[in-house]
């Protein structure tokens, strides 16, 4: 667990230290339909020109009390770009690479791509939701599939 927190902290500090316009922090929850697991999500993003660079930690937890339980961490780096706006609602695409750190199964890397939307609630707070599709290495291909997530984004 400590090693995972260290990795995410390094990603967050690197991104925050960049000389860019704004920083966003998002928190939320999600669902992985391949594993039938719920997730807790934390991401930090920075605007770099027309795109945002996003560092994300997702913790997928297994509700079973079995010895075969397999909690999972996904550390991701991705690019996010707005592509359409209807009044206040912004639609975006997102793609990147994840390292999948499993508790009781082989670890590996996966590519993902997705679509999302942001709806502003206040000047510095937005509701965000997205759907992603993951494609992984052979040793983590059992996790290939769709995830959906939602949460709040805070802009600083």
C-alpha cells in the first residue's frame, strides 16, 4: 500500500510542479463491468496547451471475503482533450496507459481510451463522468472491458 501511495504522490507532485496554467483534482467512484468491482478514483491534471495531462490512481476493491480476493490498483497517465461543447456541458476524449497492480494475480500494462463529459456546478467545481475501454497485455487481458465512473473535479 505504501509503495502505491508513493507512486501516486510522485505523479501528482511532478504534475503540480509543471509551469502551466491550472491544476485540477478529481475524486470519484466507478464500476468495472469486466471484474464486477467498484472503484475509488483520484486524479490530478494539468493543462498543457490544448490538452490536459492526467495522472490517475484507481483502487478497485473486491467485496468478497474469499481468500481468492484480488484488490487492484491502476496507475494511469493519459491525455484528455475537449472536442465539443453544448452550452455549459463539455465533451472530451481521453486515452493513455495504465499499470495494473494486482493483489493476487500477475501485474501488467494496458492501453485505454474513453469519452467523458463535464458539467460545471460552480466556478471551480464540475461534475464529471466518463466511460473507458481497456486493452491489456496477455497477462492482464482478463481485465479488458468497460469501466464507467463519475465524480467531482475541483479547479485551482
